[in-house]
């Protein structure tokens, strides 16, 4: 490599160099001037700029500041744009919906856990975590990613929860990076930045190309209020490290996502805009969106147009710039600023028409729309090849060995080793789900009343989500290839079978599958409790048999999920005497609240001994909270478990036993006490989903 000046006499006279016919040698301008230097009729070299012209045009007085670097290259190794278009494979029909949207962007939640507790994202009471065996393993994430990449997915984004808290996040990214030869172009991550700076270098070496960093305030004290945690300095350190590595050529796209909430951080819009003055990054303002647990109300939402008005008041020359294809944000720029601004307007101006995104939750459910509540389990189908057990590293290596043995003696394959053995069945289900995607999601006035996951679990699953029953899976899998055999072609079609509807959390739907062999033959697949005849729709007592005899419900066929229930009641006193004694801990029998708390916990564990038809359950946690309020004691009991049936009875037993204990310890000083309002106030998990008393 050497430096020389290739300026011709024509260049010296006109300030132009015609590079359109250069073959075998390219000259790259090394200067502070941002240009794109094309070489050859169809091949382009990016040099910190965006000018697309077959001639390099520089001002006449700028040539003395330009150095030229002569680089030898093999012209035969350069694939022209024309050749790429000519040789492009047809996009997979499995990932194309009925509105002709091609889904080449996959978001994968790699954990439910997070090291922050953001107000709009995480419910105040937290979320029940799924058992480890319910979550996708790293080999399973790689297997599913391979399936999607083989069908045309070019971009994968890892989300959470907070993906950086996953212990093997870097090795996982290294494995995903190995899919680049098979079509993957971008590997991105969405993070809060708390621990990113410690892993960033290794992530970039693994192939990281983009970081979306969630940050809703630039005030360290406000940060602690909004996230319920400290950590602003760590986030700032991550931002600075990305910019530092980019200055060295890392090329990581940095976007800062800010959810704007009226009365909370809307005054910080301009400080965020100021970030783009000197820093080459994009700040994206997001309209506040409704998810379970974030206490959404329309008054908190600060709209896209309101944000623009705030910025224009300070920067009247703010102007719109060209959006990238399939971009969720509307892009603007302040002239002279290094960075850009984006606006994600899910609530006021949806971008559903160009949506190219699919989501896989941390427990392996495919979610075709962020705001939709229809999901289908890919995890369960994938694990069929391992007898229903999670696919760990050992099982994954065995699968790769089987595939390697199968390929011996065959022509070279364009698929990576470790492709899912039942890929055909997975593709059938994926195709059905994508075909069921709606034209657009609901709008304001509807979204806030729809059942959906908390934001922390969107990109995981609430335990209420169920998967296809075995009968449905058998019908869909009839076209699947034998174990270890891939589909006939990488871009095959899912036949004519299309699911007309998908099961929703709040309703029971019937799925139709049209078979190509007989267009008039429709197979109805029941998901959940879809009605079959008039008798089945009538309300009935589950603990009463057809003959009217009491019996215990059979739960053998139910799936193990995380479940939670809360019950509440109150002990009302007829005078202030008992309340004052309790507050001063002067009751002769001792600490009333402490003893009642222990009584409630013990009672919850003995519920099946007290209630005849209750199943014995191994409880994960029981909490009993008692609070003195006026002349009453408010009691709330919360019970969680991983099991096949709910824990409402355990919560009710805990609350009532705590109340009875208060009554017993105080009856000597207040015979007019009464216990009132015993009821279930929260239930989550299982087939019926989440219910909460208003």
C-alpha cells in the first residue's frame, strides 16, 4: 500500500476525476471531506459520505488538502449490485403475509430478567418469572435463528428483559454471528446500557452492528426515580464507549430510545435534541404506549406533533429527511448537527403497512405483532426432536453430528450445521402464524383495553399463554420431513394451508386449515375452549360431575406454568382502643400483626387439608401484608407457584386466616369487630390469563 497523487491534468483543470472506468485499482480520498467514491459502473465504496455520482467532484481549492491511498484489489471478487439483483433468491412465502409484507427482521427476547424497574415497562409488583426449563436455551435460539435466516431474515435483534444480564450473551452472539455466510447482515441489541460497556468490545468482535439504548432522562436523579435504580453513570459510560469505538472504525449504529411521558420527562426533549449536536447518533422519541401493568392513560401520552412543536420552537429549521426502508421511526434533522432525530409514532401514526418484524419471546412463542395477543409456541415443536426436553449444548452437538453424518457423500449444503431436524414442521407453523397477521394493530381507545404482556415481557411470556394442543400440532406436521431431513429447498412454500384466526388471550377462537388436496374440506382445530355445541357454552361447575356428584378436577393434561393470585380483606374495629394497642404493640397476646402474618403463611400451605377438593400444591412464595388504616386493618395475601392449577384458594385461605388471627388476639378488647370484603383481587397464569379487580 502506498500513497500517491493520481490527479490528471483534467482533474487539475476541472476539479473532477472520472473514476467510472477504473478496474483493478481504486483510489480512496483520505481527508476531512465526506464523499462516496464509486469505482466501476456498479460497485461503490463508502467513505464517510453519501454522494452517489460516477464522478468524484471536489471544489478546486480543496485538492491540496486531499491525499490519495492506492489500494490493490481483486476486481473479480467484487460482486456488483447488478449481479446481486440478478442472483437474488425469491423471498420465502413462509415469511410473507397476506398483505405482501416480507418479514426479514427477527427480534428475539433472550431473558425475562432486567436490572432496572422502569415505570412504563415493569409493573410495580414485578412480573412472575418462568421456570428455567420454560425458557429458550442458547442452542434453541441458534436453531430458530438458523431457520429464519434460511428463509430470508437478514437482521436479528436481541432484546429482553435486559439481554446483557444473560450470562452467555457474548458466546450466543458469537454463534449468531456465524450465520453471516448464510444471509444474516445485521446483529443488533436493545439494552439499558447499565452493563453494556463491560461487554461491548467482545460483542463487536462477535459481529454486533447496532445498539438501541433505552434512556428516558439525562438527569441522574430523575433516572433513579424513573427506573427505581441507580446507574446513570454506567449508561453514560456505555454511550461514550460506543462513540469511542466508532471513532476507531467499529461502525456500530447507535440509537437512543426515549419514551416521552407528559409531566414526567417531556421537559427533557430539547436536552436530548442537544445530544445530536456533536455526537453521531440518533435520538428516537417514542410515544408512550399501553402495556399490562404500566398504568397507561391517554393523558400521559405526548404526541408526535407536540414533540415537533417543542423542537421547532427552539430549532425552526428542523427538517424531515429520507427514512430508511421499513423504518419504524420518522427521521428529522437539525441543520449543522452531527446526529439525527427519530419519532416512533405507534399511537398516532402507525407504521403497520411496512412492518417487517417478527418476535420470539424468551419462552419460545412467536408473536407477529407487538400489540397483538396471538402467539404460538415454537419451543415445543423444536423440542420434539429431543423428546420434549430442553436442547442443551450436549444435545445440540449430537444433532450436529447426526447432520454431519447425513451430509457425508452429498453435495455441499448452503445451510449451517445444526439446522433444526424438524425444520419443515416449524416452517409450517411459522407460515400459518405470519399469514394470520392483521393489516394493522388497534389504535387509541382500543389498545389500552386489549390483553397484552407487560412491556418487560414483550420481547417474554406471561404464564397465561398456551400453545397448540397435540392434535393441532399433528395436523400441521403431516407435511414435515423425517428426522434429520431438511425441506426440499431452502425457500419452499407452506402449501395452501392457512390459519384464518389465531387464539387470543381474551377470547377463544377456532382455527381453520384449508387443505390443498380438497378445497371444500375444512378441518376445524380447537384451541382452548372454543365452542362445539350449545351445551358446551353454558356455565358449569367444574367440581361437579354430570351426575351431580362432587369430584376433584383432573389436571393431568394441563401444562405447568407460573401462577400468582392475591386476596384481600379487612378487619374493622368498633372503637380506637384495639387499634391503639396494636400500634403500640401493647396487646397481652403479643405482636398482633406479626402473628397474623405467620398464621396466614402457614394456612396457605395447608389449604388442601382444609378445602376438600383443592389439589396439594408446592408453593413458591407466600406473602401476607397487614396495614393499619383508621379503625381497620387491611390484609393482602399473595401466593405464587409453578404448577398446573391456580392458587386463588391458597391466597383466600391466607388472607382469611390472618384476619381470624387478628380477631382472636383482639376479641378481649373489642367484641364488635367484623371481618369484611374477603375476595380475590388478582389472578394470573393458566388458560384464562390475567384478571385483576378494579
